[in-house]
C-alpha cells in the first residue's frame, strides 16, 4: 500500500507560535503514519522573535527534528535546507507545509495514494479551506486554494479562492498550473529533477541577500532569489518545463489561515510587497515562453508589466528597490533561464496547463 511509503514533512516557521502547535499535532495524528517509521517531521525556524522555538521543542520527544537559523534566511532557503535533509533520507515523498495549516486525519494517506497513482504527476496540491486563528474551518466553508491558475496577464491565483464551497465543484482530481506553497507534495524523482544548480550565480544573489552567504547545507529546489512569495508558482512552472504535471487532489483536505491576499496588498508589510514586485519579473524571466502563452506577450509582458512599473513609481514607492534588486539579479536570472530551457528542450514535455479553461479540456 502506497500510504506506507516514507514521507518527509518540512515546515518553516517564522513567528508562528499562534498556529504551529496545531499544525504539528495534525501531522502526528495522520492515519497510517508513524513518526520514525514512515513519517519524518523536520522544522526549520527562521530566527523567530516570539515563542515559536519553545513551542516546537515541546514535540522533540515525539521524534521531530528541529533547527534554528540564527537569521531569517527566507522561505526558499529554509525549505532548501529541508530539501537537502529529504535527499539524504530514504523517503519517497517531500511534504512542504506551512505552520498555519491543520490537516484532516486522513489527508496524508489520500494525498500520497492519489499522487502515486499518476506517473505523469510529480507534484500534488490539496483542497484547502479557509481557517480561523485556531485553524478551525470558517463557516460557511470557503475555499482557500484548489490548486493555482495562470492568466494571460501572467498573474497567478489560487483556484477557487474565497468561493463558498459547493459539493459539485472541485471534487475530481485534475491537472492545474501550480501548487500552493502552503501545502504541496513532491515525488522524490521530481525533487531531483527540479534542483537547478548555478554556483556562478550565487555572488549575484549575495548582493541582494547577503544573509544567504552562509554555510547552511541546502539544495537548490526553490529559487533563493525569490526569498519569499511567488516561489511556488516558479517551482510549478519549472516542473511543467521538465515534463511533470501538477495534480489537484480534492480528497486531501486541509484548513489554512491565509494572511496574504490580492485584496489586502495595501495593508501588507512593505518588504513583502517589494518581494512580490521583484519576483513577478523573475518568474517571467525564468519561465515564460511565447509558444506556451502567446496572448500573454501583450497582456502580460507589455501591458501588465507597464502597469506594475507605473504603480510602483507613482503609488507604491516603497517597492522601488525591487527594481534595484532585479538589476543585480538579472544576469543570474537569464543564466538560470538558459539552464531550464536547455533541459526543457531535451525532455520535450507535452501540454502546458495554466487556466481553468485548460483544465476543462483534459
């Protein structure tokens, strides 16, 4: 039975004491899984200033491994530390999980079994419902994410986000553009394929993020130039370039306390908005091909990018430094694109999934 296959679960925390206890308990209580047998849980803390570390240490006797970074290395680098641990483990699946998610007790069994049944799928994305601060589902139930879509304007959105849940919708597994970074499952072979090493580009990276000049052991699964935000879209797009599909698995259910939404941008920290602006352009440099989305050349590359630049210059001036970051990272980004497209040409994957229209054609 595939549910007995080893799963390596990795959580990155940053001032997460409000939720992380519930998230860990929901992992420990997964049906068919036992820590140290077929489930291994690792948590990396990014220099939290609250009580997160002490909360996590309550579970060390349960067999959880825990590392504390002395500085905030960002979502991408911290998860790359976990990915290195996964590579060195004997596990067949890597579960990337946020500390603000509670999983249903049968979630992992259904997640693994469905993903394992599809040879073309390398990444699984679950059905997430909105949750409150106690990680209990909001009533009436609203969808948090049912996979990810990509529009002609090169904007990516959580599929079904904020919609009231209707039983007849989102009930069948299907291929989607991407998986939400809040919770995704990756096969070992897919993890190995998605790692993109570019040692020459590291110096450019350190110009923007000097904190990443560290001896922390990691592999390059997530693009560390993203630091945080949009990295899940980049990973998913790269997976499609490399011949893997992203599979939406509605039987795998979790409850997510989402804090970042398109509608609350004005209330978000300036640093997060700066990451968002920079990473929009990095995402396109890394992945966009005219033949995949020809209509996006005008709607996305020209029109939407112009509007983003104008909005930063005249409205959100706190994000202007995103363009300075992009200037320092441009050489690294284009070299990374060359590596990705060279591998894409060798694999010649068939079909590119990006929108609900594409989903309906499957």
